């Protein structure tokens, strides 16, 4: 494990090489450096994982310090790395998925004029994410946190000549800055009161100095939650993620599967001790997750763009992870994070093949009948969709989502209402993703002249096949009781994260919930088949009803969040930005002078002079009446006034 530092260093070295030498490198050289550096990082991560599991270091954690980053007034954060079960799972997911996306990109982006710049940004993205998950202190973690934020801006706006792409990149950068600002304040709060940002000592001091439910624990956890909500696109900061589809398809796969959006989930899991001491904030995590997974699921049902369907799906699945974190099912959240990385990367990359073969067509209603023309894309997209819909027994998504739903029901922090939200989300998931499957790959082509299709090469096909295999077998390391109760994943991750506090452990309950989960998956797929393949006329007729059409439009535009933010925040800010200070002052003067002139027109010059003397006369009359009121002939009031004055004079003489 001495090579741990190489995991983030190799992608960063690739970034520097490509950034400085891109004008002198051939496309093959760019591909070798960009993909090779990430491949080496993934290989080292795998070797370290084997060594970690076999050698089992003391405390099942390994720490490596490179050098002291800053040393001032007792504050000395390090460039240091911390490896435990949680960070090992995360770094394996990040490096392996990123390598497959890089390999895919070498063919997918081959015709782009900025080939080297693309891989430079991608390498910086991977290096920043590796820093984030391996950092042993929160300041170093925040460096990686901001690094992925910067890279998201660069990659979403990669085709910057299109103003739409630039706007989407700025939107992602600005919206996530809201969360980042809250997180930075939270870090200041933690250091001010606990004197360190080293994660492990910090969690020990939190336990020792802050009782459960203390105001400081709640405030710190709430601030960090806002940071996590921004990065993981949860309510109410979810609006940036659908627009992030402006970037190239491999960027969408990287952001949505292995990096950035999972950072918020990782942050809460890494600081689970702090969140456990703030029960109200932890409940807020669960409620935010439940609401997000439902709202995003409905929005996915109303989208026409294939990538935007997958974007809202990502928001919804991240909601499941937040739901699990909120009820204390830490390992279930990370398990679903891992399986989600497999099938969501697969779905985006398969969608990229479809889009490219149809000459950049994104509208699912202009597709159709592609299962024979694009067999690799069809089968891989079908496997990814089945895993996303939690098709029972044979897909990885079934095992991770089933575990979340069971622990939401049975854990001390769960409730039937939260479980109902998760179960309803499962129905929506199968419905919206198989809507895409049936519209894109079945039926007849919906264009007048079906476009020519271009089949993918090996560098695209190999990542699709590997991800498809992982989307099927990746969940077999954690099975429910009726399938053998295999707990390899949770047993390993529990060395870093505590197990869920189960209060309902009845086998009958678990069996019933398993059957309900299976019914949600199979029933939603069957319903999608009926609505979008067998009887599409019924749904078309339903949309002719004005009420249903308005609801669909409302869901299509993300429940109106963008419009609300546009009117409340964006337009006032843009107006102030376009109007300089002098213009604003001039406008104020114009308004004031306009009212003054209107008033003066109503009175002539003599009237104005009369107003001055009339005002003086009224002032004299008011003062006369006030003074005469003191001479009312009542002796008792005179005596009270004399006594009050005497007390005042004595007080002044004593204390002045």
C-alpha cells in the first residue's frame, strides 16, 4: 500500500502532460496517455484492494502522509491519504468506471477537433475525485471537491461555441457553489470549535465534546448537508443536472455514474458520526431523498430527450441513497452507489451509441425499431434498464434497491411512509426506463426515412460488455435471506460504517416486502409495455385532455423549479448586472425629480412661500397648546412635577 499516492497522481500527471503537450501529440498518443494513466490508476487500486483484504492492516485502515500542506498557528493540514473499507470501495468504483469511460471515449470522440483537451479535462476530473475519496482531512477533501466542480464546468461546456452549452456549464457551476459555500462555512465551524479538520480525530472529538442533538452538531451537519445536496443534485438544488446533458455523452456517464454526483453521498457516509449526533438533520436527509426520488421519477416520465430521462433517473437514484443514509442504512447506500455506477454508466454509453448512429438525434419519439440495427446497444441498454428497474434475481440493481427498502422499513430511523415513497419510486423507475426501451428499440422507425446506422467498434463495445456483466453480477455479493443471506459487502463495509439498527427483524415481514418489491418491478415493466408498445393510442388520447397535458408539461419542466429561480433570483441579478451604478442613481434622481415637478405644477410660486409661513404659524400654535396644558390649576400635578424635577437634579448631581 505504499503506492496509494499514485492513484490520484497518475491521472493528474496525465492531465499535465496533455495540457502542456497537446499540440505535439498525435491522437493515438493522446489516447494512450489519457486512457493509460487512468488504467494504471485502476490497476494499482485493484492491487491495493487485494493487499488490503489479504494483509488486513491494523484497524482495517491505512494512512499515508506525503507532506505537510500548511503549517500556521497550530493548523497543519497534510497532503495525506486514508484508506479504509469505504474509501477502498469508492476508489475502485471511480477508477474502474472511469477507465472504461476513457476507453469508450477514445473511439467516441475521435472526430472531435479538441481531442487532447477533452482527455486532459477528463484526467483532471478523475484525479480530483480520487483526492476527494482518499483525503485524510476535510481541507484536502475540499480541494478535490472543488476540483470536480471545476471539471464539471469545463466538460459540460466542452463544446463552448454553442451558447446553450456555456449556459448549462455556468448553471452547474453556480448552483453547486451554493452548496460549496455552505460546506466551507461548516468546515470553519468544525475547526473553530474542535480545533482540527483531520477526519478521524475530528469524529472522535465530535463524539466526546458534542452531545446528541446539540445545537453545534445540528448546525455543522446542516451546513454539510447543503453541500452534499448541491453536489448530488437533490432538492432544491437539483436543477443543474438535467442541463448538464449539454456535454459529450462520456462526460454525462462520468459525472452521473462514477464522480461528482456521488460525492455528496460519500461526504455524508464519511462523516456519519456527526450526522448521527444530529437526528433532525439525519431525518432531513431521508425526507429530501424520498421527495427527490419521487419528483425526479415523475419528471423522467415526461421527458423526450433520452439523455434527460437518464439525468432525472440519476437524481432519483441518488434520492434512494440519501433515503438510506437518512435512516442509518449506511452500507445499503454505498452498495446502491456501486451498482448504480455500473448500470448508469452502461445506460449513458449505450445511449451514446444510439445518438451517434442516428446523427445526433435525442428525441425518443423519433426513434424506434433499433434492436436489430444496433444489437450491441440494444442488449446492453436492456441489461442496464433491467438493473435500474431492479428486475428480480438476475440484476445487480435488485439486490441494492431491495436492501434499501428493507432497511428503510426495519431500521430505527425508518418509517412506513419513507418505505412507501421508496416503493412508489420503484414503480416509477420501471415505468420511465422501459418507456425508453420500448420507444427506442421496438416498433417501427418513426422517421420518414430511417437514417443509416454506424455500428460501434471494439473500443466502444468492450466497455459496454464489461459494464453489462457488472450490472448483472455486481449485486451477487449481498443477497437477501431467501436467496442465501450472503453478506460479503456489508460485512466488509461495516469495518468503516456501522450497521443499520434493525428494530423489526421478522422473516415474514421481510418476505412480504420482498414480494412487494418484485411486484413493483415486474408490474411497472408490464404497465410500460401496455402503455407504450401495445396500446399507445390510449396514452395519446389521455394527453389530449387539458388537465393531463398541463400536468405532463409541469413534470417536463422539472416541477417549475427553474422558472421559479429564474423570476426570483436570475432576472433581478441580471438586471442589476447590466445596469451600472451610475445608471441606477440616475434612475433614482429621475423618479424623485419627476414627482417634485408634478407637485410644483399644482401650486404656483406664491403658494409655496405661503406654505412656509403657514407651517411656522402651526408650529407656534402647537407649542402654545403644549405649554398651556401645564398651567391647568391642579396643585397635585404641580407638586408631582416639582418632585420629579428634584429627583432628576439629585440624580444628576450624584452620578454626573
